[in-house]
C-alpha cells in the first residue's frame, strides 16, 4: 500500500474554509468499526477511512487531525469494576471476522504518519480518555468527534459524527429528550446530554454498552418523591432505576453541586454503609479523564463535597492495574 499517496490525499483536503491551527480529535475506534467491511479488502477499507477523515476534517473546519486509538489496557476500569465485568458484552454475538478486521484497521491507522493526520495510540488507557485530554489541553483550537455518547460530557467544540453539526459544550450543560429521526424516517424522543449533566445521568442509569450498572434502584422514599403515583404511598417499595428515573431525578437540576447531592443521596439510600465505595466505582468507570491519573474523577468530585479514600479492595484493584501496566511497559520498550 502506498502510504505516501494516502498521506498526500489526506493533506489535499477539498475545503478552503479550515481554521488555521484547528485540530480534529477523531475517535478512530469508532472509525475502525464503521469501516470494517469484510466483503472488501483491507486496502479498500483503508481508502474509506482516508475519505472519511478528509470529510470529517472539512466538516470540523480542521487543519489537522489526531486519530485516537485504544490498543491495550482500559486505564484500570477492567480491574476496578466489581459489580459487573467492564465491557464484557463487547463482541458478543458479533461476526468474529469483522472483529478481526476492526483490529487490523486499528493497526493500519496506528502506522499513519502524515503531516496533517497522525495517530494517538493508547496502550494503557482508552481512546475516550486521550480524546478528552487533547480536547481540554487546547480547547480553543480543538474539535472532538465521536459516535460514542460517553464523550458528550467533554467541554469544548463538538462535531456530530453523522451530520457534521457543530456545537459547543461548557460546564454542566443540559440533558433532555429531543425528537430524533429513526431509520424508517419517523421521529422518536431520545435522551440527549451535553456537558457534565450527562455524567450524572449515567451515574444513575448506567451504560449498557460498557456493562456499567449505575444505580440499581431508587429507594421507596425517593421513588415517592421523583416518580409519585396518583395516590401517596409512604410504604412504597424501591423501584428499578434507568433512563426515565434518571430524568425524573435530574430534569430540573442546573449545576454539578445539586446533581451530586441528589445522586449521592440516592446511592446512600440504596447502598447504606457501602454507598461511598459504590458511588466512586461507578463514577470511576464513567468519567472521561482530563489527565492520565486513573482517579482523575476525584479532582472533579472533591470540590462538590465528596471526600473519599479508596477502600482496601479498590486500592488493591488499582495496584493490579499498575502491575499489569508496568509489565506491558517493559514489553513495549
């Protein structure tokens, strides 16, 4: 394959409207999945990737592009998850040949080295984390693009992977139901989050794609408060959590402090003595990290009132991650 030619094609973007110095932070994990067509050759898949990169750069008005790839560990999430194995449903019931092709395409992109398009290879954390870190490091000159809803919480300019729509996210933002077009052309409401509000929604409702459970149930007291029946019931039983319950709890919240108070209270009412540990675990799994520190989420939570010391078990889990990372670093030298 002529990578020099591919590089020239990427560099010769048809757009003349890019903003000088702007860099597109592109989720290449998502790109590899999107272009993994086993009915075509790898070379054909790479051509599609090249064309998509050019198109996305034009949509974002970006002069440069970083392709963020997950090619190793998950930043300690696999070790920290105690309720359910992290991402254990990934790849289930999928075509093994397509999964293998996706890995091959990530390897291809990891070797891109063009003037305007370069890979960011993550061996010890996820692409979601490096996407966040690069975005916040130069938020004025960076645009984030991914088909992954987890990244909706990250501040700065975003570009929609499907439509090219540009929007900006700052601070708490908002999460609400919006009418979206379905595959059959009809409209249906979908919960859309922007800013850290989306993080709090996920801490309640979890993330099924990554098998992160969130809060299993709302106590009867909180169910009565946020989703009351027509007839009051002071002895109401706990009810299962999920998207609708998260929205009922958080729909009128305007800032992180109030969101923290409501969500942490819900964890306390359900988990009792283990509430802090369970709350931390879910936050650890769901937070998009602004630094390479696995416990970066505590820098966000502490000013809100969450003063926390990891349990012995959690410390040991992070120690296992550090040991695995050290072994991998030695192998990669």
